[in-house]
C-alpha cells in the first residue's frame, strides 16, 4: 500500500480538526512552566545549601587533589629544551595537551564512523 | 493577551524562543495548540487528558527548543515531541487505569459536535498501535516512513496497521459515505 489516504477519512479528519481557543490553554502552559522553573530553582538552592558544608569539610583535600592534577597535566612529556623551536612546542608538550589531542582524535574518529 | 509575533515567520519565532524569548514561545503555543490538542484528542478520546498531554508537549518544547539547530524543521520536531509524549503516557502505569474511565467521560463530553465525536468514537474501536498509525497518517499527515521512524514500529507493520485501520474506520463511518453515494447516483 502506498501513502495514499482514503478520501472519506481525510474529509472526516479535516472536519474533526477544529480551531480551539488558545487563551486558557496558554495560561495553563505558562502556569506549569513557572511552577517547573520554581521547582528547579528550589532544587538548585537546596543542592547549594547541602553542598556548602560538604565543600567546607573536604575543601582542603580537594585543593590538594586539584593542585596535584594541575601539576600532572602541565608535566612535559619530552625534554625539548635543547631543540631550536622549544618555546613553540611547549604548549603541546604536556600530559594535558596529549590527553586533549587524543580526545579530539577519538571524537573525530567516532564522528566519521557513525556518519 | 496580544501576540507580539503574530505576523512574524515561524522560523524566526522558533529561533527567538530558542534564545529564551518567552513571548516567542507563547506565540508558538498559540499557533500550534489547536493542532497538538486535536492530535491528543484523536489519540486519547479524553479532552482533559488530551489538554494535559498537550501542555506536557509544550513544556518539553520550551525546555528543548534551544537545542533545535534548524528552526525550519520545527513542525516535524514538534510532531516527534508530541508522539513521544503520547508513547510515554502509554508506557506509564496509570495509562491503563485511566483508559477505563475514558469511555464514560467521552460519550458524555459536552459541546462535542458531529464528525469529531464520531471519528473519536470510531478510533476508540482500534487497537492503540493501529490508532496511533491512523492518527499520524490522517491528522498529522505523516508518511508511512516517517511514522515508522517516529514510533519505532517497523514500516511493514505501519502499512498493515494503516490498511486494517482504514478498512475498520470506513466500516464504522459508513453512514457518512451514504449522502455522497446518493448524490453521485442521482
């Protein structure tokens, strides 16, 4: 069967498809959208309030971990000091750059595979 | 309320709504509410439920419209959102519970006239999957391939649902065919 439609049913569906007054409906949608926004705001506020004491407790440890991570990311992969263009290579000569480039390559590969 | 964007092209309004313009979103609701509510009425046969589901559709639109990259594809995207809301409703536990109450609610619906009531009543006689395919074909005017892609029902099944559903609806709505037949005969 092709996509052809039965003429009688087409006519009846068109007749049943009446224009409905949108005023009350719009008001209901606005009210629900506002309620949803208020609920989300409340969730964010409660989450922040709950996270504040937790952050205060683990703040020092978190700072240490972030510091160590920063050192690791900026650590050079190879010794390029003796090379002529060393300053130009330095942005790429780090663990962080290698990780970022690998992720970009994986993303490009993934896109090519699913395209 | 006044629709500030009533004269503006829909693609422009969609883009504005995607950037968080509340008035633009409201304009889209006013433009498309009849279509979405009628779709839900055909599918659910319950006006209150249909309006509730249509509101859910527009809430999802408001949440996700910023991610719509091609504003000119809004009509097709809206159809998909509406169908997903309906399918989620069918999957939810209270859908079966509510379906029992629908019969009485709809037969007693006030203000309903003519073809709308008869079409809805005839649609009620169809199994849910068949009804969905028929409504998407005749109300949403989607192609069989689009229906298959949107509902995840295999294309062959969509075609057979529409064939069976059309035959059943033709039989149930046969009285509407009689005046035409008489006119043609005279």
